[in-house]
């Protein structure tokens, strides 16, 4: 009842047609000032910009009121708020939220006006041969975007309002122009991240990455020792090089996330990997859902059963609660449901998401439904080296191409993306689950096992029958 009341209040205030029309005008790209009007307004408010066109100045008056109310609600001073929003990352994020309300209204879960994050496989060249690789990486594609085409893609993303670009692969550091592309994106106010196996991050490379504007470094580590990691990564000596890469990234002052793809091969080793991550000075630990796609199809039997995944998520939750220095996240959307069940009745509850673990109290817990679980095609989108777009890197369903299609029109109108955002049309238990807005199941897993992205997620404990059916169709034994 409280959730419905909260939603109705939001719909009647900022989500009504009149307000959305006003927000739509405010959210337009200003050709004169070269940015979204809300971003320009925030720059005026924080003092980062001295002058702007009349429309952007008018928008600034509205945004000033919104931000002042926000500062009061969160108990911070206006000066603290201005300092935060001088960072273009925060300005772009707010602009995307407002544009999302204008485009899509108040929905559960929420869809921003542009993807918060583009995960961009800039090349399929790679120096390792990982068992689980969704890209079946090794050699570059013959039609990978050129430097100029890649810069044009960054221009398109910046204009649309994308907040984060995460360069991935393959191994992105193999691409000769990767630092040039990172600098180009950073200069446009986009938060630049890179997902790498870490083996190429020497002290010199770490410095070059820093100078190129990269802020966030995700490094893959699939074992707490060389035996586990090297076997999974298909290269003797990979563990030692990866550890050196992590140390160099930490030393250079990057925000470092260690990412582990969780399988039967290593899931009981996760606490040891976390211990090592903490010892190395990492900020975050990310437990990746293994999805049997790409090369991963060859090791489908290594996927966790629903019972094993539930055990793993509860273990992650316990680790999150007890660790002081290392934040624990997971791409498994069921992590939010497990957290809510574990903390039921608590005055404050941590509600995990793919990007952050907010601590919410009272009716604010309901806001976690707006953040939602699976963000494929909603909070993020993926791009292949040749410009093909798909809902997420583990979800090989092409929805467009950056070379040919209107990206903003695709984001607003593509049928697949619209389906993925609507948790009420999910099939089976996922569509009826009371946690569907917090979770919604992993759509990539459903697609990998069944070919239907709306099917129940076979990885969830509530979908045991779907898991058994999927394995039976795969010819596997439980």
C-alpha cells in the first residue's frame, strides 16, 4: 500500500503529462551552449559556467530550486551540493533522470533518458583464452570501428546523455588507440572506466591510463591462487601478471574493482578471493553471474544450480555486512531479493544493485523498486567492436548498429528494449514474483537457456522447474 501511495504521489507531481512536457523542453540539447540544457543549468548554478542562452538560464532557475530541496532532504549544505555537482558525471546523471521522466514517466523500475552506462567491447583481440568468454575473443573483428568512427560514436553517446563509458573486450588495452579514445570521452565529461584482465597494466601503463582520464579500473580475478585463475584464464603465469596489474592500478590511485565470474569451479573460493582483494587495496568486489554464451556455451555444466546460487548470494550478503573496507556487489539481480529477505524488519536496509549498495530506511526502501534489478537495455547497453548494439554483453541479441541507426530513437522506441523494461510481462514465476521490480531475473540467462528473454530466469531458486527443463533440453544431467 505504501509503495502504491509513493508511486501515485510521484506520478501526480513530477510524472503528470503537464510536468513531463516541461521537463521534455528542459531536457533538450542546446546547440548554442553545446550540452543538454540541464547540464548547462547545473554548470551555471555551481559557478562552473558564467553565461548561457536565455533558455538555459531559465532552466537554471528551476534546477536551482530542485537542488536546494535535495540538499535539505539529504542533510547537506548547498556548498557541499555545488561541489558534488561540479563533477560532470553527477550533472549528466541528473539530466538523464529528468529526461527519463520526460520520456517514460514514473515507472517501476525506472528508465533514464539515456543509458547510464555503455559497455563497449572496443576490440576482440585478447592475450588470454578464458573458458567463459562471452565474446569468444582472441582475434580482432575485420570490421571493428576505426578511430574516427569510434570518436563519432562517443559524440553520439555524449549528445544522448550517456554518463559512463566502460571500455571492455577482448582485452581493451591491446587496441592501439584506446588511450586516445579514453581521453576523447573524458574531455566530453563522460566518466571513463575500463574492464581488463590486468596483465598489461605495468607501472608505466597505469600512469598513461591515468593521464588519459580513466577513473575506474575493473580487473578480472577468478581464483585466489595461480592454479584456479590460470586454469580458468587459459594462460600459465596470468595470475602473477594480474596481481601486479592490480597493485599498479591501486598505487596509481584508480578506483579499483576486482571482478570474479562465479562458477562451480570457484564459488567456494570467493571469500578467499575477497580476502586477497582487500589485501591488495581494491575498493569493490563484483561477483559476476556466469552466463553460458560465447565460449561459455562449452562449459554450461559449470553454471551454478539455483541452490548453489542462493548459497553464494547469502554468502556474499554476509561478507558485505562484515567487511569494512571492501564493498561487495553482484550482477545477479537476485542479490537485492536476498538482501531484503535477510534484513526484513530492520530499520535500515541495504539494497544491493549492480552499481551501488544504497542504505535505505522506512518508505525509502520502496525507491529500490525504481532502481530495479536487471538493467539490460534499461540502465546500460552494450556495443560490439563493429558498432552492433545489444541489451548487455551477455545478451547476444542485436537491436541496432551505431554506424547506421539513430541511437536516441532506438533507446526510446526499440521493441526489445521496451519489453526488457516491463517486468509485468515476464513469464512464469518472474512475472508474478513480489520482488520482480527489485530483481526481475537475469534476462541474459533466460535468453541463453531458452532463447526467450521474457522466460523465467533458470538461475533463481524460485525457478527450479525452469532450470530442470532447461538442462533437460540441453541434454545435461543435474
